[in-house]
C-alpha cells in the first residue's frame, strides 16, 4: 500500500500535474504547502471540523453507509429489478446523500474559514487557497462513494449484469459525485460573490437547506406536475428534446465554471470579513418572564442561566444550526402531512398523522440532545470552569426547562387549543395529555444523550454523514411504536388515560434520574476540561 | 532614521471602510515614505487595526485608493503580501505546529529559498532565545514567546514595509528593549515601519512621525515634537488626551465602582 501511495504522491506532485494546476490558475508550490499543512493540522487534531480531514469520522461514516447500501442491495436483488432501475436507484441515493454532505462540507469550508485568519496576510491567491481547502471534498468522495456503491456494484452481477457492470456502476457514481462536488463549490462561489460578508453564514445555511427541501418538495409535487399538463406544451420530437437537454447542460456547465471562477478571485482578501462576518443584528436587552419563573421553580439564578443560555445559543450558534439542517425535510414533510390529515380525531378508529406526532418529539430529541454539546463558540466554555459546584444541578435543570417548556409544553398548548375546536374537549384533552406524556418521557430518557455543557465542544464532522441512517433507524423504531399504539391503545379512551398517567409517572422518574446523570456528565466534562485545558485553546477560530 | 524623499511606500487616499453599515474609517489620507518609522495611535475602536489590515491586503477598502510599494490594493494583494511583514494584534497561530514548523511554513509561503530560510530561522530563534523551544508545539508557548514567533515570521522574508500592531504585547522587558532597538536598526537599513500601539512613551521614543486616528478620522499627523508644540502640551500622552478627549473617562470609572457596590 505504501509504495502505491508514494507513487501516487510523486505523480500528483510531478511536473505534469504542476503544469495542469498552473493552467487552472493555481500556484502548485503553495497549493501543496497548504494541502500538507491542512493534513498536518488534521493529523494533530487541530483542524477537525471538516469531514474530509478526519479519517476516523470518514471511516465510521463509510461503514454505516456500507451497511445501509448492503441492506438495500439485498432487498433489490431479491426483487430482481431491471438493471437500469437498479443502477438509477443507487445513483439517486448517492446523489441525494452526497449533495447533502458535500454542500454542507463546502459551506463549512468556504463560509467558515477559521484557519484563513492565520493565513490571511500570507501571499496566497484565492484560487490556490480554495483549491487546497476543497481537496478534502475529493477525500469524502474517495471514501463515501465506494462505501455506498461497492456492494451494489457487485450485487448487480446477481441480477444478470455483464462482467464489467461493477466498473460501470462505480465510474458513474464517481462521475456523479464529482459533478455534485463542483456544483456545490460553484454555488458557494456565487454566494460569496454576491452576498455581503455579514449575511454569508446565514445565506450559506439557507443554501444548505435547498437540496434537502427540494427532495421533499419533489416528492409532494407530482400532483402539481400533473395539473400543469406538461406533455401538452413540451416538445415531443426527440431531436428538440435532445437540443433542450444540451442547452440546459451547457448553461449549467457555464454557471458552474463561473461559480468556480468567483471563488478564486479575491477570496483570500475578503477572508477576514467572511470569517469574522456577523449579521450585525443587535439583540434587544430582554428580561424574559419565563426566565423569572424558571429561576423561581427550577433552582434560582443558575437555572435561569441554563435556560437563557441554551435558548439563545440554539438560535444563534452557527454550527448547531448547520447540524440541524438535515432535520428540515422531516419538518416540511410532517407539516405537509399534518396540514392534510389533522382534522380526523385520533380516537376515530382510523389511522391519522396525529398518531405519529408524539414519537416525532422522540426523534427530535434524539437528534438535538447528542448535538447540543457541539458549537462554534466552544472556547467560551472556560466560563463554566469558574461556576461554583452547587450551580451545576440548577444549571442542568434550567437547560431541561428550556427543552421541556419550549419544545414539549408550548406545541401541546397550541395543539390543545386547535384540537378542542375540531375534535371536541374529551378527545383533545386526552390526546394532548397522552402526547405530552410520551414527549416528556422521550425527553426524560434522551436527556442522558447530552454529554456535557451545551455548546462546549468543537463540532463533530461525521454528524452530517451518519444522520440520515440514524434517522432511518429512529424512524423504524418510531413506526413500531406507532403500530403498537394504534392497534392496542387507541381503541379505548380509558386505556389511553391510564397509559398517559403511567407515562407521566415514568417521565417524572426518568427525568429525575437523567437530570442527575446530566449534572454528572457536566461535572465530568468540566473536570476533563480543567485537567486538559489545551483543547480550549488549541483549535483556531 | 531618515525620512526619504523618494516615492512613498504607502499611499492612503481618502480611504473609507465600514463594518455592517458602520463606517469605521472616514476618508483617511496619509503617505509613508521609505525609511520612516511612523506611530499609529488612537483609542480602542478608532480604526488603527483596520487601517493596518487594509494596508496588509487583508481587508478591502470600501472607498478611496490604497497603494503599497507602488501596487494598488486589493487588486495586487498577493504581490503586496510578498513585500510586507505583518505582526497582528492577536497571536493567531496554528497551535499544533512547532515554532520551527510555523516559521518554515511562513518563509516557504513567501518563497524564501530553503538554505537562506533555515539560516534566518536559526538566527531569529537564537536572538529571541527560542532555540531550545524550537521543537515544542506553539500551544505550549507563553504569550511572549508566541509574540516573538509572530515577529520572526514577519521579518523572515526581508520585507520592505513592516506593519506592527501592538508588537510588544506580552513581551518581557528585555525582549521589548530588543524590539525597540530592532525597529531602529531596521529603519536605519531603509525599512518602513508602521507601529500601532497604546504605549505612548515607546511610540515617542522609536517613531519619527505620529498619526492619531480618532473615531475613524485622522486627527493628527506630524512628529511628536510638532504635535506637542501645536497643542501646547508637554508629553505625547497629554497630546493624545487633549485630542481624543481621553480625560473624560474618570466619571466612567466612578460609575463602575458604584455599580459594583450596588
């Protein structure tokens, strides 16, 4: 393996490759200096927020995606579809997953260039810097595309594909990944060129939502497409269609080329403005009444500190918001489903979308709780080292209070108000009580997934890549719970009432126990932090 | 220290810069000649670091024109960066690199030949008493050691213009004296130095010209002696206080003490 790696390295750094880089406007010497620097920083765990620079995270994501695609191959080989359908299914999955991961990684690299501040005054041109910065996207492709397509490529042979099919399959997947990577970089090139630096991070996050929501919208727009009667106004002859296709491809290629050109211009000159850019919006000084109530009932000023800290950081922390973006399609989908089916009472005997609602809280907390400890401003967590020991428990209770009041209680009050009007008082009150108890139980249990002080650790790069399989797994568990609930519970309002009371008691006990565990986790992590204070200071940005 | 009469090394002409719609530089104009050591003074938030960052090609001016060593900014930023040395106000470094590795990176990015680079690094580390720590990671360095590394990195490629933003921050007395002597020696060798600092007596000693920026405007430009004469003050500190209204800070101090006791 080592001789092959040495040979590849020699070829890549050889005169031919350098001439090619120079032709693209990249200074080969500085490009390799920067590539080596980023590799060295990643190896020494200083530059960890990029997936492509973290071999462990890449391997973990690769194995998870490999298992997922293996299962899918098993199912499809059993069904024995047409080869073109089989290939299209895996290319579609590759396109969907890679666009999400690469878009997010390109955004994290280009609109959050933390190391750029150290290099801003060095004589490096924008093209060289961005090329070196984006080589990690190539590493993501090299790990994740084979992980997603290796087994399916071989599986094709089991449904009668010719001997060369695995090569064709992998080649097509790599080509698709390459096009997606270039398109992602180009999209951010356009953004960086035209969006003011102070709005760039917010614009980047909106852009990251696009591939995910486009997928969901496409799923739910078939009716609209039928309504437009597209075949009537679309040309029918093959030659015209081919020309339209070629024209669209040419425009897309030009847009990508121009976007990449935008990246290479004065990018490094503007990097300070990009890295230090903030919205400029000024928060009004507010004294929330809920904060006062939390201080009174959850443990004093420290509880209020936890409540308000988490509430503000959840809204403002760039890395946290970025990691929550893959949740948005689920939110769009649920909103769509809820809008179409919520008028039927869950006690009507038929299955409705409301039967799923309580378990969505479980999935939401399943995503939020583990991610809560990661944030952009983790270096500020030294402040918690100065907190007196007795403040940790109320601080933890304050964090719980925010999650419970804002995510569980508030939506259920809204639900109750709306449902009373549509379902009647009995059904509305019973279902709301049941749903709130289920959601509280989920929160009580999943609170244990918060491993330390919120927003006190640098972001975990594998999060984006493995979130989709985790959500799929969570969805399967939730589907099982919904089925049990539908067939065994919602046949009798009395059974629902008894279960709601039992679940509430369970939620109370689980929350008490989890709050103790949460406070212990905070203490443990603060202990680690004070024993090894270096992680607070070693990473740039 | 001589004020040369050749073409200016830096020309700032009616430069404007804004952060989030707040204008922090309002039509600032000045020039720096070859061999000058110029002090840049001003209260916090006056626009000193912004001025230096624009000169270093790190920020793009919002209006006006900037030329450094005859090259326009930001168009020729890469070429300008090859000709300047910059010590930033905050020691932004790659902490997992060693001192030697950071200096090598900086020198190689500036295109310094390998033999010359190693010789210069050796000399710098020896002068700054860092030879024994050359293989230690920068995260184990003290604030003063990190500052020395930044100063060494700024000088490795023998720049024409040296921009120093609070260079004595964190340095011990001996190192500070050495830097002051170094500034004088570099100026004597024809280097142009822009020195931003809050330590006014040091500026008075090492600089032959002083620029004072207040609220984004250049309010004074001249030698320390001429500024003292024009304001009828006896020290540069008094000149600074009278021009920037620094005397009005005392009520603020009283308010803080009162708030702490409430």
